[in-house]
């Protein structure tokens, strides 16, 4: 049962974060992702899971494909809700959590890296592990699998996959 929305946990009264991610993608697509999380919530007393962390994330992605001198670039704007849960504390004080999310994105160019991705509108799916660390656990590092595709809304839907390495700072 859900009892309340609460701003980030009592030991961390932080409600915003910024993140920088390195993207290592399929088909030799690599990139950089800059994200902003305007508010982070804790949902407490939820049936079967006790507590969930939820945040909304707005991001801009810069994708690159090809040789340094002759590469293609693509830009992506995304908006995603992300849900996570702490499942372990390392040394009793560094929370390790899983997270997942499904959001929406707008891709500048539908023809990129030799693919026709079918639509400017794509879904942004993620599944990952994150750990908080540093003074008052204000910093976090994450490793994620991210997938962009139009979800079959267009007959052309090859998708783009990334390994995402992330660093975030909460304030």
C-alpha cells in the first residue's frame, strides 16, 4: 500500500540531479548523453517492495557514427520516468539499486549509421544498476542497457542499442 510521496531519503535531502553518460552503441554508434532530473521521490510502504525511488529525466543525446573526419551525427531529446529500488548496501552505507524506465524520445534524423529507423518518434528503454557514493551519497555511478526503437509504430524498426556508463551528481 502506498502511504506517501517523500523527497529523497531522510539522510539525503536532495531533490535534483544532473548526469553525464557515455554511450557505447551497436553498429559502431557512440555518443554522449546529458540529463537533468528535476525531482527525485521515494514511495514508501508499497506492497511487495517496501520502497521505490522514482525520478523523471530529461536528456539530450549526441550520437556519432563513422570515422573521425567523416562522421555522421544525430541528436535526440528524451523524457523518461525511471523507477528503481535499493536491494543492497555496500559496507552498510552505499546503496546499490536496480532501475528501469520506458520513455519517449525525438530523434533528429531517421536515417543514421546506414539504418532507416522509421520514425522521428522513438521509445527510450533502460535497465541498469546504480550505486550512490561520496559525501552524503550525492554522487552516483550507473551501468545500463538502453534501447531506442519506435516500438513497431512504423514498419521500419531496427532499433539502436547502447551500453550506458553514467555519472550523476545530486543537489
